[in-house]
């Protein structure tokens, strides 16, 4: 923390799995319907990867509180998934995210953000049905804290 209104947080990861499947953990159940997965639901089984699969990554958050109820966050992410076990594509990825969090109360907040992501390995196109090596997104979370505020 630099001071009470400006801070930086850093996380680093090392992930590994033996005898994994491309795309990560197998999930053959759709919670919404109680039946099998359908296109776009996530999970499922990819190609078998014998031996050790690893991924390394980091996330860095730079945050600034600009009012009693608001802060802005700039996040950088990087993950190297050389066998595609985590992401389904054998490449390293990077992203930049800019977001704002507004607390309406002690128990409710919203977080709109814009993000750009890129796959770094030439010829790997994990976005837009396999047509692009990058994507831009806008998202928003609404968070309700029903525990201890």
C-alpha cells in the first residue's frame, strides 16, 4: 500500500496437473438444466495430455480510491499455458482491465469494467470462434454481500 487511497497488489501462480485434459477440469453436468452440457456452457473434455501440464501467471492490481464510495482499478494479467490444459489453447495470454467500483451501501456494489485480451503465440486464435487472437469486452458485476459487512 502506498497510502490510504492508493495501493498495489500482486499475485503469482504456478498451476500443475498430471494426466490432464485440454481445457481443464471435465464437467459433464449442466447445473441450469440438470442434464448434459450444451455449446457455450463451458467444461467438457478435450484431448488427453499424458504427463505433467503446468501454467504460470500473475495478476497486478493498481487501485485508487477517489471518493468515499468509489475506487478505480487497473489490472494486468498474464498466464502462460504451454500445453493448453487450462485454457484449451497452447499459448500465453495477456490482458489489461480498467474498472470502477461503486458501493451503494455496505452490502451492495457494482463493478463495470472494460478489458482487452490477447493470445501471444502466432497462429493461435482462441477468440470469436477461432478467428481472432484478441478480444475486447465490457462487463459489469452486481455484488450483494449477505454475510458480515
